[in-house]
């Protein structure tokens, strides 16, 4: 008995779907997706770029987000090239000019106005201190191969991570994966649990509650800056978005006390607390950006 036309059609459609999935094309949602080292979805069209500017299916990394081949490259101009992987028009790929100060192809970085290779063993670490495959960002911000010393107290490169840094009580690693796992923050070049009262502030100067007082979390009502920590996470008139920066103590730098704020000293004397960390915004302190987006030339994206 011959199969019906409907069944034959379903079989053909199923084969096509299987082929597309085999080539990394998702059904509904982003294409070519993966995850960052810390497990955040990345690489598909509309998702954040993976480490080293990587986007799936030869897409382009535009200001921290993946753009599919043939699509417009947003405010940097051009179209994501189908012939030169990762290029936006005639810029952004290895050996091409940078696109308004940024590169859009995988494993390249902007140096001196030209997109240069990064991330491979012996090459500079890519923006955010990341390297390709199992390589690690070692001292001098040069990538080293797995099994090779990362230099100093960082230990040995083991499957993409220097084994002497990043865990509680160890030195902070280089780049945006300074400390591994949730609940750890880098303070005084050492990884420690973060976010609770008395602990270091987490990335973006974030605390579970209260204020970030010069890198340490304090509770509401506690001494903070020259005042006390208030309900809006202001230290008595300084430290919240739009307020002046709090004066550092003992010669320390001025600081902001609210989450995802940084002290902008480009305008008023003493600086103003400005939002930071989102794509297109300035990087927060210690080059932190939300959602594992890289800090590139002082801007998250």
C-alpha cells in the first residue's frame, strides 16, 4: 500500500528540518546559539555575542549583539557580509579597518584602527580577557595554550581556565571571568564571596541589599560615604544615579553606592554617578558589564 501524499509531504518536511538542525539552525528563536563560559545563552541572532565576538552561522557581532548574515549592522553601518565571515560591509573582519572603533568578526580586536587576530595561543587576549578554545588569558594579557603556565600565581591553563585563580581565596583571574561562579567578587585582587553585608560588592557594585561603600556591602542605616545608607541606596546624598560621587576615604577614588552605577568624572568636579553595565553604556568599575557582555574600549558591547 502506497503512503498518502500527506504522509510523503510530512516525511520530506521532517528530512528538511533534520538537515537544518544538523547545520545549527534552530526553529523559532535564535540561530547558531551557544553559551558563554558562565552558561549564558549567546551566539544566535539577537543574542549577546559569545566570548571573542563569536556569533553562529558566520553572523556579525555588532555592539555586543549577534546580527545574522544579510542583515543591517545597526548604527555602525553596512550589512553583515555573506562573503567575508563577520564583516559589516568592508570593515570589521581580520585585516580590515575597524568599524567606528570596533570589530565585528570572531576572534579579532581593534588595534590602531585595524582588526587584528586575537584569542589564539601566543596572540593577545580578546576584549574582556578571553581566549579561543582551551587557551587561557595569562600574564601580559597574552593567550597561552592548555597545559602551559598562565604566569605568576595564576597557575596552569587547564581547559580554558587558569587553575590557580578565580575561586574563593585565590587571586582574581584576568578579564571578565575574574572570579568563577555566582556569589564571588574580586576585591584587592582576591576572589571572595560577595553581596552580603560585610562582604565585597559583586560585579557592578551590587549588593543583595543596602549600599556598596567603597567596595564593601553595608546595610541600610549604616555609615556610608559621608552619611548613612538610605532606602534608595544613596549614602546620604551621594552615590545614587544622578547624584554626586561619594568621596573616597584615605586617598581612595570617589565611588558610587547604588548597583550598576559608576563615577563619571568627565563633567562636574568630584564626578556624578551614572548608569553603567548595559550594552551601549560605559563599563562599570573593574570593566564589568551585565550578562557576560564584554567591556570594549570602556563601553559594554
